[in-house]
């Protein structure tokens, strides 16, 4: 039976995320550990690291991962998974590519190639009790994936001998050919044929470059049959390890996917079709002895943006179609900048049985997500269907390794990418089945009128419906070419984006806007601010009808605009007939360490100004401090979000302050002596952000008070560009308790 996944209703997807079906319990996040904490003494904390492939050891109380940047494997103590501890690294003398464990031994493929034409490497056998390399076994080439058979008798290594992508545009063939290397493993964990590895020739199989197979990933079932993906060759081979015999091989085939975004245009639009795209699978994992699942990342000329279940006969039993793309869009983590390439780029996949439920976990490398899918066959319905349980933010950038530890109810994700300068670090994220940790995601979108999830991301401002406590509104910034006002339904968890209205002028979408703040008026209209960018656009205050039509554009006074530097307007609040606009950081005419709060009288069209004293940076990593939101509290009081530009453990200032404009009133623009607002700290928002148990984002950019007095806050995910892409949407509680906290 060939079952092609249809586009799932995102209303159903949202429901699954909020409350997984009774048959399958979802996962919540327990903790996250930055890999740089495992750096040896003497290394600076900004030293590049990277957790790539990960596995468990010591009955699930330890994690072992590869770190190619350090040429080491790292260890993490998860005896208490809610509080993981760095447990050191072991140098392996080359680039570790994969790792698996039996008993006290870790087996790591190590790449020592001098060049593409001279591939070399070995399998390092590492004693985890002494942290010493017990043996080095030549694999006759450049190793990639490593797998241990369920009975522990065989160890298989996919020897890729990868191509040079810069040579002849990466076209195959480029010898030498790759192969499968197999070792026999003793009960004690030693490799009996360490000096004479068994080689399985994989040439002559694929239609694409048959002389140059490039094995990518290997997995072994309980029959000691290995499945190997030849990614660039778009081929799959099955090998009987006991007899070193190829059982069967077949093309991975093609997939036609409808309703995806294949254009890099800074706008999410699931309207494109991809026809006969090569799957080019990367990771592969057995579901049972007769079925396996591939993550179809693509590398050469393919990548079908999903995953596929195959039978050992080579039949396609299930294909996910556009499901992973829709999942990423719904969660606000669709990588728009990758639309013209391979979209979410499914790369990792693993299978684990939790209780009676067999679950498939698919890592979306560019979306920084892991999709959790239920193998319905385990529920007595043999129709080869995988049902979505939930989407999990990976907690970092570039989820590469995934390991399930069912005996402890754990799921662990290794995020490979590491860049201290850009503000994100490689980390290991730990989830547990049940609600013991942080339940994620916190905000999703549902289907729009076209039946596809509403595209969203980079939320940069928040406001409340004046009369309906269940409705909020948000805007996105200039990461996207479109300027939208999103309607949020906060009556359930996760919060749901239920509509999007595009800002228009004369019937056409407005362009070149950078919305950074929004305030809802009693009549249903909105006031929004657009941040300027030198030589590209001016600062603007816009009045918008409920339909999204812009009816008034107001520029800053020329004398004020002339003082602007890089950081501009960052929020707007409406109090009676007065608008208050926060300027993020000091401009040319501001004293050092001070910013502006601008005012605008709606009826009199008069601009005013106040001064605001910024906190000094407190992060050990330095950086700057600025304003990112302003909200009316009523009675002449305003709430202001002040933050630094640091994330993770470098984050120090994410604070909510209260100021009063009852007695300290704005003065006309141009006045020499500008009154300084007295500010009162009312909440440390960093505490709230850390309850997500993950990497703390730097940009908390939205805060509002709903009609029933509930305070909400939201972070900006930067459109999943050089960030983990996760959006935190936080219910901070009743406003009277928030104001009384300090």
C-alpha cells in the first residue's frame, strides 16, 4: 500500500500540540546544556564547539556526542536529566563523525583524510571508564555513520569518501568509491576483526554514478540486516551482515510535493508544487524488521522536504508530503531564506518505543524543530500511517543528532551550530514524556482561508483588544517583505494566531516597512510604528483601519529624524488621545546612556519628548541595553521593557519598568531641558524566560495587558535566521500581581 500524506489541518496540528491524543503522551522540555561548558581548561568560552551525533550510555544516565570542531567526543552526565552536567571530552585525533555505545565502550568514526582523493579514517574504541582509546581500527576510507546491531554482535560503518563540492560543480562520479565496513563485536565489546575489517562493495548498484557510491547513514535491525542510504546516488541498499551479502537494493525514488514555498522572496506562501524531486535520503532508522524510515534532506539535486517509510521490498508505504513544511510554518519556525533550496531540510531520524507507542522523531535542520510522529500500526491499525503528535523546538540551531531513551522517558536533541559572535551556541536539549517540564510550543498558527497554516514569525510588538480578553494583536518586523497584523486567540494553550491582515495603501500591500510596535484603539483601528533604516526608509507612525488599510502616515519632525542613529522606534502605547513611542537607544542629541520617549497628540498633531535613563550593561559578554516595548497601564502610567542584546547564559537584563507621565509630562520637541522619567523596576522578565528550560533568546519585544488585566509577553525569533527560531509567548499573570512584585 502506498500512502501519501495529505495536507493535515493545522487546526488539528495545533490541537495535537496543545493536548496530544489520549493514545500518545507528548513531551515537555526539562533542560538544555551549552556544549561550551565541556571545553577543556585553558580554552576561552567563545571557542567553537559542536554537538553533532549523540547517543546514550551507562543505562541512559550519560550522553556521548561527537564534536568535530574540537576533534573530540564529549560526555554529559544526565543522572538528573533536569540538571545535566558537563562531564569532559576525549580527544580522538581527527574529526569524529558518529558515535554509538555498547557497555563501557564508545565506538567513534574518525575522519583523518588528507584530501578528497586520499580519504582515510578509523574506528576508535574508547573506554568510557578511563577516557582512553583502547583501539583504532582502520575502515579503509573516510567514515561517516556508525551503527551497532540490537544484539551487540555487529558494528557497521558507512564509509562515504565524500565528493568535493567545489570540483566540477560537485558532479559525480568522484572516486574513490565508498563502501560499508563491518566489525564483529565480542561480548566484552572488543572488535575481533579490528585489523581486517569486512568490506561490502556497493559499486554497480545505483543508476546515478554507480561507480561512486557515497554511503551516508546506516541502521541495523534485529535480523542483523543493515540499511544504508547512498544519499548523492539516491539509492538504498540492504546488507546481511552475518554473510556480508547484499540482500536487495533500489532507488529511493522521487516525490511530488504540493503546497510548499520554493521562492526566496521574504514572504511565506505555501502555493508551489515540486514535481518528481529526488528524495536523496540522509538519516535512516528501522521502524521494525520489515520497515524503515528515511529523512529526505537532499544533497545533490534533490531533497523532498519530508520523510518516507519504505518496506524491505522497496515499496513506499508512506510519504509525508508537505507535512513538515506546514508544521514549521504553523510554529513560526519556517526558514524562509531556505525556501528556494530545501526548505526545512529533514536530516535526522530515529525511532523509539515509549510504552506501547512506537514513535518516529524527525529532525528539521533548517527549522530547528523535531517532529514527533506516532506509528499507527502499533495501535492495531496496520495502515502504515504516521500521525503527528507534536512539534518540539530543538532549543538550538541545526538539530543534527537525536537519541530516544525510552526506559527513562527521555528524548535528547543535539544542536550542531555554534557561533558566539552571532549569539547562539551549540547545545544539548532534553525532553521528557509528560508535563514535568516546559510544555512547548507556546504559540502556533491555524489554517488560513486557503487551508494552509498562516505564515508568521519575527513578532516585534504586542497589543490587546480593548474589550475582549481572549484577543491580542501582534506585528512582524522587516525580516519579511510583508507587514502584517496578526490576531491572537489566547483563550487556550498554546496561543493561536487565527487571522492575519496585511497593511495596504490604495489597495496594494505596503512595502519597505519595519513594524516594531502596535497599539489597538477603542474604535477597532490600530496605531503602528515603523523603524527607520538609514538610506532605506524613514521612521513612520501609521494609523490603520481594522481592514489593514493605512489611512494616515505621520513622519517624525525633521529635527528629530535628523538625530536618528542605527536603532530607532521600538514600541507604541495609546493612553487616551496621546501616543507614546519608545526609541530603542540614544540618538545624536541624547546624553550618553539615555534614550527618548516621544509623544504624539492625536487630536492636536503635536509632538513631545521625554528622556529615559537606560541601565548599564551587566552581561559578562558586554553588549548594549535598550528599549523594546512600551505599554499603557492606565492612570498615566506606562510599562517599558528594557533589555540587553545577549542571549543564553550571557543574558542579564530583560526587565519591566514602570514610569508615570502624570506629573512628568512631555515637553515640545526642541526644548533644551528634557525631563527625565523616574523608573521603577516591577519584574525581572529573565526569570520568566528561563522557565522555558531552553536557550534564553535576546529579543523580548512585545508586552501588553489584556482586557481582563492579564499581562502577556512575546519574543522575536528573527525569522529563524541565525537564531534558534523559537518564540516564547508568556502569560505573566494578573497585572495587579505583576505591578506588586518588586
